[in-house]
C-alpha cells in the first residue's frame, strides 16, 4: 500500500494511492488530524482498513501533505551512515571524530514541527545561518512498537518507508556541537510523498538520489549503509520504547554540499528533489526567510 495524507476541498484526508500513481482513494477514517498515523495505529492493532469514503481522486487535483504531518514526537536521525559520505567528511570539521564513525551509530533528532510536505517552500534563515545543506534519506516508519528490540527481530517492527530531506544548517550544527538546533529550523524536514508499506519495498536494497536544480548530487544504495536498518532499530530502542509511527531517518549518501570542494550551500530559488526507488520523489524550493517576527517576551 501507499498511504497518503492530503488536502481536498479544504479538509485533510487520508487515502490509498492507486497502482498507477496518479489517483488516491480517500478512506473513511474517524479523525484524519494525525494523517497516516491513524491508519498505522489501526493496522498495528489488527483492525481492518476503513472503507473508501468516495471515488478515486486525481493526485493532480489534491494537495499532498507530509504523510505524518506532525509526528507524535521528534524524528530520529542517523549521521554519517554511508561509507562514502563518512569519507567525504573526514577532511572537514568532522575530521576529529572520523576514526570512531563505525563504532556506534550517531543518533540525533529533529523536532516534529519542522516537518513539511513535498512542494512546500523551505525557508533559508540567513539571519541565523549561511550554510544550508541538503541530505537525501530513506526514512523507516515503525509499526509495532517495543523496547530493547533485538536486531534479529527488528524488521518485523517496520510498518513502511518514506522520504526525508534532512535539511541542515551546517554552521549552527558545528557551533553548538549537539546537532538538534542546526537540524530543526522551521521547514527543515520535507517528508513524503507518502508511506509505502514494508510488504511492497525492501528498504535494505533501494536507490537514494538527490538533485539540485536538476544536477545530480547524491546517488547510492541502502546496501552501502554502515549500520543497516535492523541495527538502527535495535540501537534506537535500547532502553527507549519505540512507538507506532516513529520515524527513523537512516542517513544520507555522499554528495552533500558540505563535502564539495569548495562547499556549495543552498541559495534562494534552488530546487531540491529527493527520489528513492520504490517510493517516488519529493521536491522543494528553497527561499529566503522573510524578516523574523518577534514573539512574546
């Protein structure tokens, strides 16, 4: 199945994308506020899919949202998890930690509020950062939750997969040493276009690509991961209960802007497309953030 969250006639709906990839059939869910989360929770409990609530709609006539518009908690993310990507960064500011890259997965998080849909503009916060980078990633969606999940059983906890662009403010990432701030600016987690269930995709053997203004920057296979998907699930669940709908972004291939010589940062008007075989693609335009507005003191 391909589960999409979308807006149609002014309201959020959840539906199944047809095999042709051109239509979506809305489902009669009780509360579509959480997007695909409502279906994940239902299916994990062994309940059947809801009935269709109408005829199939052309995808061109709806507005896709992130499949999980607001994750119930932070998105789990993994750093430097492709061999070639680890090598391309070993002569950068990461050089001091390069020797330990294969010891344990590097895990950080992005706040749920930074998730946006394909087609949504990503804002470049130039008053805070001038080094904005892209990171194409396969994301795992947890189905059956659990704590201390054994690697041997980990894949049975996977509900499906989606695409994430782990947008990063490199200077902020380095400034604070801990990565969360540089990864969590508003709009810094494009996600979509939908969730493909695990029975239709082998996430351990699929191609991840990224294009900036049509120029291919990243191209790798998830077989090249340093820490594979079962290891990541085992790691993230050590002493922590994973919940249905949790998202784990599995790392990005070589070819990020920081790894180029000289580095190339995203600018106003750049369009980044991330595509993964068996899922589809997301595409977002990057625009200068308007002047910030003050909040309550």
